[in-house]
């Protein structure tokens, strides 16, 4: 795979969210143990999910917001109990001998508060909402935790009119993502009783902007034998740089005016898959410690807009989160045990240009009343009857009922 494609892909996987929480925390001078554990688990989850998504379609762009998915599943876990709960938290890469469920929720609460601090250098908003079937009675504890820990808004919704419910939810997400995520749910069943949503919107300017006058059409090597023409931006700047001989890649960190940053990783030719296999929180930590401000005389970076929609049911199952879809215990939502997740959908978009970066993502989780397989046989037309004695298997009566109302 070509080096430049590589860069686009990884930017997508790594940057859309990973860099944010850590940097924000450094700024915050408030590194608590649970923040660190939360960040490292979220990073581990991000790379695990990245590998699954990249593997599904190796030649396609990948863009998703791991943070949005982690928060949405954390939110869902408020309503989960027993092994359904353990699966979600372990699937999110939390080590439950080291961190308690309560600390995880508090970690997300703190993260949401930190990310939503107003800044004049950065537009960042992250939020949650729930859409609740009109007559569904959620437990007070869940409503309270959703509000306090996940800052969730709640909207009464009539899912019996699925088109109207879908446009309500998609419209909400579109509004919160400045129009960038237009159709989170493609489909909603009339059996839906609850939808949980997380959204993220991010817009930041490069500390050193590219000059549009220097952007020119240039070749981008999609693969060994395929080349496309793309608008290539160029810049001469001093910025954190690291040449990783061990993994065979070059890293450049581009900083936004807010001091958040995009980490761009360019594997050597043909090394993309090797690198993907080695992406983990330890590698990232090593990179962070190795980046040194350096003068880069010519940085070439394509200007691009990529977006993707995912249905995550299968991939989450592969990551060990299975019960939510089948024999779920979501009794923390309503007290009853008859609910299950029908869809986990995710959409993300990322635009990189001379000015900076704009990204948006949303995750939606729809929950339905489980249709318990019920077997119905209605003898409402003529039938036969044979009465058999157990011991001798003798047919003691044999008849045909054509009209039960006749004597
Ligand atoms: C979880 O943490 C414990 C204690 O630190 C450790 O022994 C164990 O190996 C960890 N489990 C996993 C799956 O990482
Ligand atoms: C989102 O909704 C708010 C409040 O209703 C409105 O003021 C704003 O213009 C909307 N934004 C978009 C992008 O639709
Ligand atoms: C690229 O082209 C060369 C020569 O035409 C061929 O040998 C090689 O298999 C091609 N590679 C791919 C990935 O298609
Ligand atoms: C970014 O970091 C620089 C250098 O440490 C500092 O001077 C500047 O105030 C920071 N900007 C923001 C928005 O925090």
C-alpha cells in the first residue's frame, strides 16, 4: 500500500479522537489515576476496533471516532447487569480487577466535562441524548445516572411511527454535528423502545496554516500500480517529528492553535500492514516520548474529505460484546429483562485542508423489546383427534371435528 494512503488511513484511525483527551488533560494539570486508565483503555479499544474495520476492507478509507463509540457503550452499560455488563466493559478494554464500574462512569463524566470546556481556540462539543418510547418507564436510577454521569438529554419519541422517529433522531444529530452527519440511522424498527446517541463535533485551525497558493495537483500512490491526482498542500515548518526505524515509519505531529494535535504516521512502502499489527497504547506512548521539534523543509499533505458509515453489530461481537444483541440483561433500564440492542450504528466525517481540520461523528444504539419466540397453533378449522391409551398405545377414540358447535 502506498505511503500516502497510509497516512490518510491512520490519521483517521488515530487522530480523530485519540489525541484530544490526553492533551486536554495535560492542559488541565489534573491527571488522576482513573483518567489515565480511562485514556489507556480507550486507546486500546480504538486500535482494536481500527484493526477490525481496516481488515474488513483493506483498500478503503477508514474513519471513525473511537471516543464516540466508547462513550455510547459506556452509556449503554449503565443499563446492563451481570455478564452483559462485564462483556461491555471488558470489550471496552477495561481491566475490571484494576478499575471499578463506578470509576469508569466517573471517568467518562470527567472526560465529558473536560472536553466541553469552552475554548476560543477550538470548537469541540461532545454530548449524549436518549430517545424514549412514550410509554416506556425507565428506572429513576438510570434516568438520574444518564443525566449526571453522561449529561444526557432525553426526548419522548413515538417509534410506532418509525419514519418520524428516524427524522427526529437524525435531525438532532445533524444539528449537533453542524450538518456533517446527516443520516445516522438508515432504518428504525417500529419495535424500538429506546435509542441512545453520542455525537462529537470538532473544528480546529492549524497553528501554522498551509498557503492555498502552494496547493497543487500531485500524484498519490493508492497502490503499487494505481495513482490518483489529489490537491497536495505543502509547508515548511518546525514541528514534532520522529523517524521510527524499528517500525519503519515516519511521524509528524501537526499542532492546532488550541495545542491539540494531529499525529500523522507514514509507514515505509509496503509496511502498512506490519504497522497496523503493532498499533497499541505502548507504541503510541513510545512515539509521544520520541517526537522532537524539527525543521521540515517540505511537508506534503493531501487535502481530503473522507466519511464512512458503519453498522458495528458484527465487529462488536468479534470484540467480545455479544450478549447485548442476543440474551441481553438490560434490566438496569426498566427493571424488566426483555430488552436487547438491535443496532449499533456509527458515522464519521473528517475534512483536512489548509486552514485546519473539521470532524464529526455520531454513534447510535437502538434497543427493542425482544420478541420471545412464541409458538401459536390455533385449532380454528376442521381437525382430527385421536385418543391413545398410554400403556397399550390403543387408539381409544379417533375423530374429526368439522364443526365444534354441532352436537
Ligand atoms: C488485569 O490486571 C491484573 C492486575 O493488575 C493483571 O494481573 C491482569 O493480567 C490484567 N488482565 C488483563 C486481561 O490485562
Ligand atoms: C441547531 O438548532 C439550534 C436551536 O434550535 C439552531 O439555532 C441552529 O441553527 C441549528 N443548527 C443547525 C446547523 O442546524
Ligand atoms: C503491478 O504491476 C506489475 C507489473 O505490471 C505486476 O507484476 C504486479 O503484480 C502488479 N501489482 C499489483 C499489486 O497489482
Ligand atoms: C499553547 O502552548 C503554548 C506554549 O506552551 C502557550 O504559550 C499557549 O498559550 C498555549 N495555547 C493555548 C490555547 O493553550
